C-alpha cells in the first residue's frame, strides 16, 4: 500500500473525478457521521422548511411580505448584498457552505415550531438549483408563482431599466425580445435573461425531476395580486401551518397603490416600495405578438403540465393559447 501527501492526493482525486470538484452539501441530519462531528449548538431546525423559488417579477416580494406577517412563519435575515434574498443555491454563495447559509436564519429555541423560509426568485430557472436544494433540504416545500410570461418579461425589462442596466437602456423592448443569434452579445444575454424564466413548464419539470409534485405548489400570480387572502389561505393549508392566520383582517386593497397592502392600523396600510407596482406604458401590439409567438410552445407545455398536476388552467393561459 502506497500513499502520497494530502494535497497531491486531493489533486489526483479531482483529476480522476472532475464531476466532484463542485461540492454538493448534503443534509447534515441525514448522515450520522456528519452529526457526530457537528458542533452541539447546530441544528437542522435552523434550515428553512420551505422556499419561494420565483421566478422574478411574478409577485415574489408581495408573497414574501405576506408570509412574513404570519406569526408562525419566519423569513431569513436580509443579506447586505442581495437584500431580502439570500441567493444561496444558485451562485457563488453556494461555495461559502452550510454555516454561511444557516446564519441567515434564527437559532431555533427548543419549544419553537416556527416555519423558517427564504425567497430567492432566481432559484426557479437555475440549472443546478433543484439538485442542490434536494441534497440539503430534501423535505422542503417549494412555492412557484407564474403570471403571463410575456407580462413577466416586460416587467423584468422595466426593472432592468430602472436599475440602469446599460443594455436595457440602449435597446427597446422589441429589440430585446426579437434579438437574433447575430445580435451583439450583451443584447443576446439580455434577451435570454428576459425570456428564459418564462419558459415555465421546462423549469418546473426540472424541479419535478428531483421533488415529488406533492412538495411543490404553483400559484397564479394574477390571483395573488387580485385576491391575496384566498391565496394565502390556500398556501397555509399546503404548508400545514398552524395556527391559521386570518389574512382578511391583515390585507387591504389600497386605491392609491393599486395593490393589496398590509394593514398597519384601522385606517393605515403599508404597501411595497416604488420598485414594486411600477408605472410604465402598456405593451404595444407588435411586442405582444412577438411574445405570444415566442411562448406558444412553452405555454402549450404549461397547460399540459398543469392539467397533469390537476391545477385549474389559469384564465390568462387559456387566452394566450387561443
Ligand atoms: P411591476 O412592478 O412590473 O408591476 P417581484 O416582487 O417578484 O419582483 O414582482 C414584482 C411584481 O409584483 C410587480 O411588477 C407587481 O405587478 C406585482 N405585485 C403583485 N402583488 C403586488 C402587491 N401587493 N404590491 C406590489 N406589487 C405587487
């Protein structure tokens, strides 16, 4: 039997098994060897029980805010870089490890039965995300929100302009969504980021490769916007959350904002900031037509998927498919 120094051994190992260069963090509580070497003050209870996975611009901040109002639900602490979103599973934060992730959640007290959760809207379309979530949080429930994909793309484009994205400021929405493969690289990248999340069925199917459909729920974002009380009631049932929180008393339509907001006092509401519910001109006909054509096959797949999973087909999806 012969061995070599640890560093060389490591290098040799990863040369032989390049697929293992990127770590996959498993669930510490599922492995007794891990538990045995874990510090006593650590607990899997400090990991989220459910995730709101997006995609962006579908009403994820409203859902996050409404969930955080619930006395039995606890949201993650904000991140200095990405605000309310932790964005652990999708980017380079993943390599910071489980301890880094757990610092975003309160240490549970013995008697605590709180439901910890986080919302990171870019998890939805991330290729590696379902596999990583499955490894660390195999029992987590997943919440997806969908709105008409073209409307989502348009909202996202205006979000990028509001954030001074140079490419979004340089090109019209029509130019972005119709960019071809010979278009400049930054324009193609923007087009992909704008359109890709709206291919809902493709992304949901990827999540379903790793999770049973009983662990995932799809919310119609138009219902969340127009009737959040019903959506929040249904969501509490899906998550088996107790005590039941009666949102009727805590959410009210605010005429000035044009959206439902949190009731603070009898005659006072707290709405989301100016970045949510932005005012921009309506989409024109050629933009709407280009989006309808682009999303046609993805919407057909979405209708089939929703029917298979026994969801009612959203009215906007039926309209889009006509
Ligand atoms: P617009 O700003 O384009 O209208 P996200 O939080 O995922 O980025 O989604 C933002 C979108 O949430 C907003 O897009 C808005 O239409 C929608 N939304 C749904 N319910 C809302 C609410 N109660 N308050 C503000 N925006 C809400």
